[in-house]
């Protein structure tokens, strides 16, 4: 049994390396597949007052504003993000995360690592944490 496990483990490792090398399944938060800052700047996306603009690997533009100025949110002790994506304005509340800041709302999960890199993923039915890997996004700067 032991002699069978080592070749299987090696095969799994090779398959994982090949998949990552081709870029088909980047890890959320890895920055793999996210546009470089100069690509974001070159996109010429019109700014929204008070929002950061992100360009995503799938070509979508996300504009985000962070804060906790909403009285209802403040009374609940939560931070919020306001996203403009796919022609919609979405208010998101902060969710639990081991690293970075994760927001959920409007059928999306927005997971930031600092203000420059984020991941946008759709939430499936009854999900509070996205199982879809989503798309990597990067802000100018």
C-alpha cells in the first residue's frame, strides 16, 4: 500500500504544478491573472468620486469605496464596502476572513488584500463564502 501512495502523491503534485503553470486555476489572492498596475492605468477607466478603480483578469471593471459611514452599519459594528460592478451599485458587509478583508452582498464576495489586489467571486445559492474561485482584480498604483 505504501509503495502505491508515493507515486500517486507525485502524480498529484505534477498535475497541480501543470495546472498552476498554465494559469487555468490561479489561487484566490495570488495575484496570478490580475492585470498589472500599468495595464489598469492604460485602460483609461473614468474615475468615480471617492472610489478606487480595479481592472479584473476577466475584463470587468470594479469600482469600490470602503468605509463605515452608514449609521445602520455602524450600529451593527460592521465595516462596509460599496461596489459598482456590472452596472449595479452594491452595498456589502464585512464577513469573517483569516486574512485580508472579505465583504459579501448583492450575490458577490469581494476579498481584498490591501487596497491594490482583490478577488471578485459570485456567491452561489445559500453561500456566505464563495466556492467559485472568481477573478483577480488590481487597482491602479
